[in-house]
C-alpha cells in the first residue's frame, strides 16, 4: 500500500476524532417524547336519541319535535310554563310600626301584649313559632330551600401520629475496606481523552473471545494432523533379528 493512500486513509479516519461508540447508530435518533396531559373534551349537550317512527320503525330525516311545541300560556292567569315563576319579594311596610303603637291593645296567651314588645325580632319569633298553625309550619319547612345546608365535617377520631424521618447519614464503610476503596479510586482515570490516532494506537485492539476460541481449535486440529502424518511416515519394523536379541539367545543356550 502506497504512503499516499495510507496518509489519505488516516486523514479520513482521524480527522475529527470520531468513535464507533458514539457517532454511529443503527437506528434513527429522535427527540424524546414527553408525557403531556391532555384534557378530555367535555360534552356540552347530551347526544340526541335515535328517532324512529312508531309504526314503520324508519328513521326520521328531520329533527325531533320539541316537547314544548304545544305549550301555551294559560288564558286567564297568563302564566307561561316556559318561564319559571319569580319569587315575590316582601316589601317593607313603613307605617307598620306606627300602626302597632297607635292601634288598640290586644292581649293574647301567654298574656303578653304583642304591641308593647320593643324588639321587632322577638315579636316576629313569637308570632312565627307561637301563633302559627301546624299546617302552615309544615308547608313553610317543605318549601324552604336547602342549598345552604351542609353536612357537618367530623373531625379525626384520634390524633394522628406524626411521621418522623431519620437523619440521612452517609453509608458506613468498615475500616478494613477503606484502604482498598481508596486505592481503587486513585487508580481510576479522570482526565479528558481526545480520541485521536495516538489514543487508538496506544489503546490496542480489544480482546475478542470468539477469535481466541477459534485459534485454539485450529491449533488443536493442526496438532492432530501432525500426529497422523507422523504415524503414516514412520518406517515399518524389519524382519532381521536384532543383535542384542541374538546374544541373549546364545547365552541362554
């Protein structure tokens, strides 16, 4: 490979210090999708029911006939049912107090002069509670509005126990492990490393476990082939008698 081509490849590889860990991805990078609360639309009006003819059971093509189509005001009292009746407000009578003081006295049970009571609130309570029939009182209670009535809020049956959290302390490290942790922490590299050509060449190639296993298998197969080859090329034993074996035979004789 020519030096010009090597220099060109080095410029392409180590121009901007790219790394295969951070710069190359096998998928498309998209911004994170955050969870957003979307309020459900509220139904302002109720859905109209399906309209069908009573006899033919066929759907109507137009809108439903309004319920109050034939509602008309009454001919005599002239009250419109489509408009709610307004509650009449009780007007204040300016000459009521003067009439009470100047009219002839009236004494009723329990022997209290109703006209001589100075407090108007006490006179009103006495008239409403003492001189009111049972039917009138029941009618008044039934027609009274109950919008302002609220259920009483019951307190806690017993005082609650306050929650107390323990003080946050750093984790305890036993003395026999402190020296090892400090020595390990000092060996860690905390400097900025620029992934340049010198950085990658000094780092070396990472260890590949499959490559090591493959190399061991190939070396084992090579040794087996050499043993088989040595067995085939070995000379066969000759049929001539060996000298030491002949001497032993003569001595035994």
